[in-house]
C-alpha cells in the first residue's frame, strides 16, 4: 500500500524558501535535504517572490485549491456585474437623459431586467431619491409631458438628430400624436435638443473649360408638374483620411428624390456618366426631359453630351459663376454634409461610400421629411402622385 501524499503548511514552505536565500546551497540540494522535489521548491520560491505575504494559504494544496475556487467565483461575479452595467449602458444609449425624471423612468421600465441598485449607480442617481420619486404620484399632465418628450426624443434620434421642431411636429401628427408646435419647441429647448446647423457651402465648379456649353433652358424654374419632367445634377467632394471621394448625383425636381449617383476616387467624366446612366436605367424617362447642370468640364464632355442626345433629353446649364441656377442640388449637398459628412470622420473612401449610400437610399429618399413637399419623403410624395393618376 502506498503512503498518503504529504501536505505542507505555510510555515514549512516559508522556511524552505528562506533556506534557499541563506544556506548558500542550490535549490536541488535543499530539495534533496528536505525530501521534496526540486520543482516543488522552485514553485514555492516563485510564489513568494510574486505574492510576498499573500503566498501560501497555510493548509497546503487542498487549501490553495479552495482559495482558487473562491477567487474564480469572485471574478465571475465581478464579470457578471460588468456585463450587466454594459447591457444597461447599451440599452440606455438610445435615450438622452436630460433630467433625473427621465432616468427614473428608465429604471422603472427596466427594473425587471436589471437590478435597481446597479442602474442607479450606472446612471449616477440616488437610490433613495428614485424610491421617493416612485412613491410620489404624477399628475396627468406630467405623465402626458413624459410621453410626448419620449416620442420627441425618439423621432429626433431616428432623424439622426437633424430634425427641428417643424419636422418633429409634422412627424408626430403623422403618428397620430397631436401636440402644438410651441409645446414641442419648449420641450426640445428644455431637453437641449437642437437640429444640426449648416455650414457655408463652398463652390467648386470649374467652368473655365473650353468644352461646349448649353443654354440655361431651365431658367430657375424648379417646379415640375410630374416625375421625370426636370432633373438636376451636380458634383461634390467628401474628405476622408485616404483623400477625397467625389460624388455625382442626379435629382428629380418634382419629388427632390436622388434618382442616380456615382462615387469615385477621381473627378472624371465617367463619374457623371455613370450617375446619369443609373438614373436613366432606374426611371426610364421619355424624350424631352430637361437635365440641368452647372458648366463643369465633366458635364461639357463629349461622353455626357452624347448620352443625353442619344436618349433625346434636353441639356441645360447654369450661367457662368451663378450657383443659384442650380440651387436644388446645392441645397441637397448642404443637407448631406450638415447631416452626415460634417458629423463624421471617414477613415477610408469605402467607409464614406457605404454611409453615403445608406444616407441617400434609406434616410433621404425614404424617411426624411421635406418641407417643400409638405413634410413628406420623396418616396411618399411620388407614391401620392401615382395614386392620383390611378384614380383619374
């Protein structure tokens, strides 16, 4: 029968390690003298050097194992707590907590999901004040105010924080929530909600080319009676850390919808041709369509003019140095840059391309309310026209 494995207490281990420092013998010699393995003594020595007074729990390996289990349990508990805090912050990320009442409301709504104590700590509110608020009954007007405020914040966030009180007022009316514009203004002001402002737009058109120039057929008459009667097109640039990304876009002046676009690293005639081809293939307009641009060399190129001539479209160009002749496109680029570009720092052209694509296709064309369209999106405005045509 083999002998039971021996366990060494704290005192034994410390003494053995001290012997290594004072005896002048090697670890292997001391281990042999003590009747223990060399590797065990070397491990004890490393533990004392690393943990100092916290080394050796005192009851040998069995006790050490228990301490490790307790440490594991402690770490798991801390990890769970950190994960819970992370989940709270993630869920609270869509809210703009401008008042303690809004934080209290969030805690109440999520009290079945997270611990109240943890939420109070993460949101930096007093637990006692939360419970005091919980006991205090709210008036009907306060409850209504909170509901309206939450809806305003939701619409504001969904609009990428670009909507002011007029658009939020219209969107709430469409959602069936009737509230005066002045009340919305007051709530937004109190909550610190403000629509993104625009910067001065820099004109970059090179109209000094020797290429052919068309007459200004449009003549600043930007009102169209139906889709695909008048289009406008232009180019802008977006700064990235890789360099500029150039965007050419085509707008239907009836609905202000962007019907074609192209993005490239270089400012070439292919950029505008591809944007126009996209618009043509998507819409299939009849001959006689007026397509208005500035006098940029890309729009004066043979490839672009030939494309319009082939389709039977009328080419129109702004007067030299007059940006107001193409103001709908200037306005669109201002909006794009104010609501997206100036609020982001694009690392690569690919990153900018994806976000611009998403802005045009998802937000601008299908979601964003346009004041000139009676606070409808371009898609909704065109849908209304098609429904009227079907009825008549």
